[in-house]
C-alpha cells in the first residue's frame, strides 16, 4: 500500500520522459520491423536453406511484434500515469496547506494531528471551523491515497503483463498492426467514487482525477455523475442534461413505434380493439 510520502515523491515528469522515449523506440521498431518483414519469402529462393531462413525470419518477426505490442502498451500506460498523478499530488498539497492554516499537521502516513491538542488554539480559530477543516482534510487525504493506490495497482499490473507477455494477440501480420494492438490494451483505470460517500468525499474524489479522467468518466457514466452531491454544479448539470436528452430520445422512439403500430391496426376490428386502446394509452404517456 502506498503512503503519503511515496506519492509525494512520485515524479510524473519522469514517467512522461520514459513514455516518450518508448514511443520513439516503438516507431523505430515499426519502421524497421515492417521493412524486415517484407524480406521474406523471396520468390526466387527455394529449397531447404530457404525454408530454414523463412522459419528463422518468422521467429524473429514474432519476437518483433511481441516487443512492439508491449512497448506500445507500456508507453500508453506510463503516459496515462503521468497525466493522472499531478491532480493527486495537488490534492495532497492543498490538504496539507489547509491543515497548516488551521493548526493541524499531516504526517508521512497521512495521519492528521492537532497542533493544539491539550492547548487553547488562537481565538481566530473557531472550534467549529477547525472541526470542519479536520473532516475535510481527512476526506481529501483519504481519497488522494485511494486514487494513488489505484494508479499504483494499475502500473503494477501493466508491468507484470509486460514482463510475462500477457497481452492480447499480437500476431497481427505486421509490426505496425502489433503496435496498434498494444495501444488497444487497457492501461490505467479510473477509480469509482467511494460508496455511500458524503458530498465532501465525492468532491475529494473528483479533485483527484485528471482533466482527461474527468471527461472520460463523465462521458461513460453521466447517470452517476449527475447524482453525485459535491461535484461542480456545471458538471452535474451537463451530465443531467445529457441523460434528459437521451431519455427524451428513447421516449420519442417509443412514441413513433406505437404510432406506426396503430397506423397498421383497425379500432373497429374486435380482435385488435383491446390492443389498440392499450397502445393509445401508452402513447398518451410518452407524447
């Protein structure tokens, strides 16, 4: 489990540099690898030696495709991590600053202690304000470490799969296709909001997501985002508007389907009379 001290020492800019270097190496593998792939088979060369060369060539191509797929997947994951870490570190820094302002200290493990324990705090520090700040700092640090743990676990899984080749089928025929297959691998995931969270906990969770992470989560889970107290008003409004428009579109499709069915029926037909009136009632609900 990661500690607060661990996260504060994380260097996303280094991950970005490594990811950039890996991406450059991947491009070299793609260009050179596909050139190498076109060398065999040679139409003018046949016989046992040609067959042996073809087998060796295929083995090397397999290794090239595997290496390229892994390089592609790892560079993607590292780039995602370099984007995901800064908001977490910023949340920790903001929580520590708020704690200091109200007479609290945050230790290396994220524990919050009262600098005025057993003493009277300055008169400008109201007890209710300090109690509220203590609660907020704890919530912010807890969520920051929760998100950091998620990032750490995802990177651990990424490196494990890279070391043991546990990726999707990279036998794509060309090195370029193998690189694309690596990019399709799942890199970092987004942590869900904490269960049964308070508005402060929801706000803390949202603050630890990167800009890309927020957009991705909102687009994939508008129904969840719209209901989360503590998130920015404009974010919830946008998500709820999307859900409303989606529901309206569904109702309009239902209305059109009912009308088409009614158009093909006759109210005067005894066999269809009951269904006709049932459909009319349904239509009134969605018009």
